[in-house]
């Protein structure tokens, strides 16, 4: 087994985000403090200091995750008409990145075949490859509003296909795999008994589609197929990346046990203090206000970004996102893609605005694309896009074009 290649998204973020004046490459909804979190709660008697039991002994705690936190997640994954998801079918991890890794480590071995929805977060295809799996990329189609072709997925299935990996909503495009397509994926996987991992870290941040829409995608755990795993975290839709709390959940206890066994080799448990705050954030008195705040941020900021793209439509093109926190925008000049890396470097040096070049973060084929994280605080997005507007007028003609 070979080590994974450099994690280019994280390396770019690590290099540039601490010096950015306007970070609109970040994929988290605008982060909040514990005091801000408490202010969102319907329980106005709670103080920030109440979230942590200072008298509690700081041992490992419940290895699989605290009971209050898993109970709240169980409630979120249990549909009103379906079978409740038992708390024992949830494992708490240090972020969704650890949850995804556990799934790969537990389920895959050299020679296995994996199919991964693409473009997406590099971990989802590079880690399986590093474990010796053969990885095929199921590519979204720009010409079809980033929907992948189901017939291509069917053709990819092999006798040794051991996992299908989805990212829904999708990073970086902000698009969804709609419910009818999800059902077809489920039907296909179930006939072959192939597990599905759905990275749902941007769920439930839907800002241009509602649950009454026939295409609205439920969690993979609500689709009636037992061999599914969903991963999530407090980082993206819930504005609490600093807690480092994520999870994986499945309706198949055997899959949970396999991941729990693998977990013993990686992470014993997650901080008790972090889990106490996480349980409060996902509790019924806080959750709806927190998510409502972030959906409103997404809607307001997306309008700002939409106006920017329309104003610069000679140079910019995109498919407007319907969910999540990211947009994938292509910049061109004279009919040719700009060098996105050079563009992003010049933009940040000149204006302090941070974008992520698509060919750095998601593969060499995405020339001219940049990922924009538009759910920072509205004033950051507004002021940052104004600086980009000035750059487009004064310096954009100097950005090199791709060969």
C-alpha cells in the first residue's frame, strides 16, 4: 500500500487562509463562538459556562460517543414515518474526515474496487487508492448541471466493487444528487449488495430547494437500503469546526461494529468537553435557530455572488448552487481558461481575497475553475467581492491563460 498523494486542498488552505483578509475559499458556514451559540438557544437561562461541567473528571468518557450527543443525532436521522435510528448505530469521531477514514480502513483491502462521485474532496478517492483499492471516478457532467450519468455508474460496477462513495450535497459544485437518482443508485447497489458511503457534511444546508420538492434528497439512511453509511460533522453546516466533532451512522449494526473495531487503532474517544457543546448545538432548543441562521447567510451571500457573476459574465460562468457552502466558478478570457493558480495567488497578494484554484484542489482537468466558499459573514463576502471586482477591472487582463 502506498501513502496517499499530497492533500492539495488542505495544503492550499493551510498556506493561505491565515493571511487572507477576505477568506471566501472557506467551506464552513461563518464560524461562531460558544457565546454566540448560546445566544441562539430558545433557553435563555443557559449561560456559556453551563455548557461545560467543570466538576467532571476528564477521563476518556464513552468510547463510542456521549449518550446525549448520539441521542440528538439519532433524532435527526430518524424520519417521522420510518424506523428510528438507534443511538448505538452512531459513532462519534474527531471530524467527518476521521469518520470517512474509518470507513475506508474498515471496509477496504488491496484489490478491491471503489467508485467515487467526482469532483469531490480529495480524501474520498485518494485514501481508498492508498489502501490498495482500484478507484474509478464517476464524473459529474457540467453540461447537465453537474449531474452524473447513471448508465456510466452501471457500467463501472465490477465483481469486486466493494464501495460506492457519494458526496451529497457536492463539494465544490454546490449541487445535489436528487432523490430519483439516489433511488436508482440504491436499487443498483442493493442488487449487488454493495455498501454506499455518503459524505453528507453539507447536509442539511439547502438554500435553493425545499423538502416539498420531488427532487429533494433525503439522507442516504432514509432510502430503505441497510448497507449505507452517512458521515457528517459540526464543521460545515453548523459553524463549529473548532470542536472537531463528526460522526458516522448506519442502519447496519455489522458495518458499525467493523468501523468501531477499526477505530480502536486510530482514535480512542473524542473530547468530553467538545461533545458536551456539540450535544447542546444539536439539541432541539438550539438546532433550528443555528441552522436557520446559516441558511439565511447562504441565501443572502449567494445573491451577492450571483450579481458578481452576472456583472462579469464575459469572464465568469457557473451553475448556481442549490445546497452547501461552495460554488465552482470558471474564469476565462479570450475564450481560454485563465491559469487559476496564478489568478488566485495574484488576487490574494493584491486584494487579500482568498479563492481556491480548482485544478489545485480537485484535479488538473478543472483549468480556470475556482472554488468560492460564500457562507462567511456577509460583510466579508460583500467586501471581498468588491475587491475582486476592482481586480477584474485593473489586473485581470494580466493573469496568464492556460496553454
